[in-house]
C-alpha cells in the first residue's frame, strides 16, 4: 500500500531563519507531488507541484522554493522565513494521469515563525 | 476568477442529518471532491462527483448539479467523531484542484 510521510510535524522558527520540510512517498512510482499551505479560515493554497524529478511548477511567487531530488522525495525550503510564512504545510501525492486526480495527504507540518 | 463558496461553520445534533452546501465558479470542470479534515490533521478523501446526481457511501452522500455549479455533502446519523472541517474542491480544466475554505461542523450531544 502507498504511504506518505512528511516531517517535522511542528517547528517554531525565528524570522530570517532557513526552512526545510521533507516529504517522501512509498509504495508507488512516478507520482505527482504537491506542497500546499493552509492558513486559518482559508482554503488550501497550492504552492508547488511536480510531475517528475527536477520538474517543479510554482503557483505563487514567494520566498519559498521546492526541489524533487528523487522520484518520491519532495522538499520545501526557504532561505529566510517571514512572519507570513506561518501556517500548516501539507505534502500530497496523486497518481499520474489518474481519472479522478484524488490527492493523498501527508500528516502536515505546522510552522510558526516568530 | 475561480471561486468556491461554502458556509464557514455549521452546528448539528448527534444522530441528526446535516447538509453542507458548496457552490463553485471555475474555468472548466473535471470533478468535485469532498474531503474531511479533523483539527490539526491532514484532509482525507470522502467523495468524488463528476456526473450529475447523488453518490452514496454509507452514512455520507454527495450530490452534484453541474448546470447550477452546486454540490452538497449529506451526513446522516451524525456521530461525535464527525466533528471536523469539510472541504469542497473542484478540478478545473487543467485538473488543478481549487479549494473552498472549508466548513467547520460542530456536533452537539
């Protein structure tokens, strides 16, 4: 069966510090991968998605970046965090060319920037 | 622009029935999803509708009217564990999901 894990689950970072969130998928190959951010009272905001190794599409201009060094690994990074980067970050995957496009989410990472 | 609207919060009684509505305006339509999200957790898939009509899955049912840009999620025989946020999302012409802000459902005994 397929599983998805992301870490760390929670972190508190000072403004201006770097960030690295990691996500790995097991039990499937060549998935589509996504990074979302969820702010309180707002819908899920798509940050990045990837259809393959080294292929990253950015949906929102910001100080975040993403990388996919391996087929089932997706990393979200920042060189200098802003207060506005606080939120709940979710990694997700979907089957490529799936009829429904159903997303499977990781456990989430809650980031607080102080 | 693209827009998904759903009520911010609803309250219902244990054992009762509740209907959560979702209206959408998107560039294209390739299906509508409902997800459940408990506080502090990741969303989990509930249902998918791409054709008009009602899809029933146990205590949960989802309805779609494409001509009206409207869907609802119907929860029967409510249990305390159903207290959660319910997210409506639409796949647009590029199969990208557009998400509503979610409806927080509070179940009272």
